[in-house]
C-alpha cells in the first residue's frame, strides 16, 4: 500500500503554466510535520510513502533532510518512499539523501519530449535533461517512472509518437498519462480565455492517450494511471481541456473498441458477432456507459460475449462460420508496431 503525501509546489521554483496549487516554498511555511504525522497515524501496519505534487529535486539538501525527518518517528512502519519530481536540478547531494532515506522509485515529469512545448509550458528543462536524469538515476539503482501528458498546446501526432518512442527507449518501471486540463487562475487559463489556445477535442485526446498506452504496453511498460482523479483536482476550477473521472477506463475501452473494429473491418464481419474474451475485459468491450455497444450497433454489428480463460487484452470474434483471433494492439497496429523496443 502507498500512502500519498501531497507537497503542493514544494521545490518548484517557477510554475508550469497549467499547474495551480498552493505555493509552499519551504516546509517551515506550513505545519507539514503535523500534517504528515496525522496522515501516517491514520494508517495501520506497514506501508510505502509517496511524496507527490512538487519538485523534490528543487529542494536544497537541508530542506530535503528536514522533510525526511518528519517521517523518523514512523520509520519502522515505512517500507520505502517513492517521489515525483522534475528532472532538474540533478544535484548529487540530493541524490545521496534520497538513497539514504530508502527512496526506491523516482517519478519524473516530462509532459512532452518537444523542447519548444516544454518551453511554452515553462517547465524549466529540456527533453535531454530528462534523458540524462533517467540515465543517472538508473545507474544509482533507483527505479524510474515517467509522467507524460496529452492534449498540450500545438501538440501533433508526431509529438505523441515521439513521447511513445522515448518511453519505449527509456524503459521506465511504469508510466502515468495525464490529459491536459485548463484550471482557472493559471497562465494557461489566461491564454485559453484570450482564445490563443484551443484544446483539441476530448475524443482526440483519448485516441492520443490510447496510442501512448498501447505503445508502452507492447514494450512491457505498464500504465498505472490515466487522468486526474477526483481528489487531485477541484472540479469547479476546470474551465477547459480533457477532464473525466473515468478517463482511464474510457482509454482502455476505446483501445478495445478500435481493436475489435479493425478486425471486423479487415474480415468484413457484420451482423451478429460473438466475442470470446477474458472476464476482466468485459467492461472494455462494453465501454463507459455502454458507449462501445452503441457504436458497434451504429456500424451494423450486434455484439454478444462469453468469457474464457484466454489472456486479458485478447479476443476471438465469431461470426457465421468465421472465427478471428485478435488482440488489443490490432486497432493501432501499423503505427504502434512501427515503434521498436
Ligand atoms: S506541474 Fe509539478 S513541477 Fe510544475 S509547477 Fe506543478 S507541481 Fe511544480
């Protein structure tokens, strides 16, 4: 079990244009120790701690030591830490402190590998900084995960492909994918309300996320989360972009729909089609609020299903005397297959 502790903007320095959290520049500014003690006291047994919401690499060594000292009284119950951070600055002393405090996994934020967009987002680092950080951290024995985004300003499919290619090449322990949301009060919101940034449609953001999700999965990289959850965002502050509480499930069911449709089209199947699949994939076949079944019907396909012990993400389509084997990668096969691991 991971106990998340959110450290809004701790160590961020400059602010990314899309981000809006209460600013904390030093842990002394809030009673962080009491907050941490309260969170840990409410948990039973042993657990891992996740430090999220800021830029741990941006902390000075004394501040970072003070942060970890907040956990000393519970250290016998803490199995280790994972942290999220920007890939800069890469300070050897900070890395030593992280090692000394049993940090096992470092999640690096890299919204895109397009340097122009990183600059527009005011990230304060380049794609090369990220690659250097991954290399150094892996050589120091850390597990490295990546947090990427979709639906960014001026984003193209070439950017999405580049993100997918880098994920495959860097082979992180896992990834998280966040579609961009526009929050009131951010610099991005100013651009949005001045109509200098027009987000792409939700469906397109979903399909771009599907692409990254499938490319990573095909290379053996799991996506542990897609989209912000309710407790990470104040919904009233969202004025644009792609927020949906079931975003991850919509991405997975879209991937399944595209894969089934690709096989139906390729083999000219229509009418009544029986899908045999792992029980875990039934929600992916049906879709969020049964959206996939409706889309199949609109294309002249009446879907029924039965479960079997076959591997998740695979299926057999039976129609008349035909039985077609497929898997989740079939919908985007030409594009995803072109990305070599
Ligand atoms: S996105 Fe992360 S690094 Fe950027 S300002 Fe927000 S908390 Fe800091």
